[in-house]
């Protein structure tokens, strides 16, 4: 290769390097197999710039209008908030009352409040603005969480058999229930008193003697006590069973 050809080669190389810096393309001059100068163009991608996709399959404007996002009124939102607060309060009562079982004694007022707010939600009665919350809060989604949670509460209450021991509005315990609980407390105290030693002897009492001793001490009219026990056991059997286990 002559010195003139070499000079021309370097001149063209410098020109192409300058063009590469100033543009998106790279033009490279090289020798082909025949010794002639040829120009090869190599495409160089410019730095990519992120551009938001305008024609998206799911435009952002539709995110707030999916079928599951059913709008509810302010009145229904307030009812839902109250329901949640009363549900938490009732659960907070149930857990400590699990052992020993005292659900019917301690948690009936919380259950009554929860039933009241749920009935307001589930009824056909219209609220302010002629709005009913039943469909929007109970049946507007697949999970139906409000209905499911309340159903579990009702199941616990039914299994406890507390309704037989309370007034119809669940606001107070019946007189029979109060009487039974009083007799129960006296009985337990008497058992604790006589299970250690027999009065006057200093020796332990036999197990069969303790109930007889307590029965004669607690009531002068044994038939009345037995009859009352029988009536209460029929109407409040689950409560008796749970208490005698503890």
C-alpha cells in the first residue's frame, strides 16, 4: 500500500469518527478483500427515553370505576363504621369470657348492640336520602364480609344457648338465671368450706357427704330449691354444663 493510500485512509477515518460523535450512526471505512476502501454503516441506538403509554389496554381513568368499587353513601359508611366498632368490642368481651365460660353473663349487652346495628343495615327501611344499605354493604361483592362475620357471631351465640337465660331484648338476665347464679355461688363456696375437714372432727369429709351438708345448710325448703334447679336446667342447660366444668 502506497503512502498516499495510507494518508487517504487516515483522513477518512478521522472524518467518520467525527460523524459518529455528532450523529446516531457510525460510518466505518475499511478495506475490502480487493484492497479498495468501502464504507460500512453501523446503527447506534441513541439513549432511550421513557415515554408513558397513552393507549393502554386499561387506562388509568378506569381504575376507579371497576364493578367491585361500588360507591356507598355517607350514611351507609357511618353504619359500617359503627358495626366495626361494636364487632371489635364484642370480640374483646368473648375472648376473656371463653374460660371459664361466662359469655352469657358478661357479653350479652355487646351482642345486643351488634344485633341492633346489623338489623339497621340489613333491613329494607330507607335511611336519609331514601338510601338502603342492605345491597351495597351485604351483597355487592363476592366475599360478602359483613354478612359472613355476622353469621359467625350468630353461630357462636346460638351454640352458647344464652337466649334462654336472658330477656327477649337481650338487655338483662332473667330472674331465674340470677337466682341460679346466686345458688351456684353459694354451693361452690359451701363445697370449698367443707371439702377440707368435717366440722367438729378435724378429719376430711367424704365426697358424698359434702353435698348433703351444703344442701341442708343453704335451704330450709329443699323441695323449692330442687324444683327451681330443675326448671333452670331445662331452660339454661348449656350454661349449667359450662359452669360446672370450671
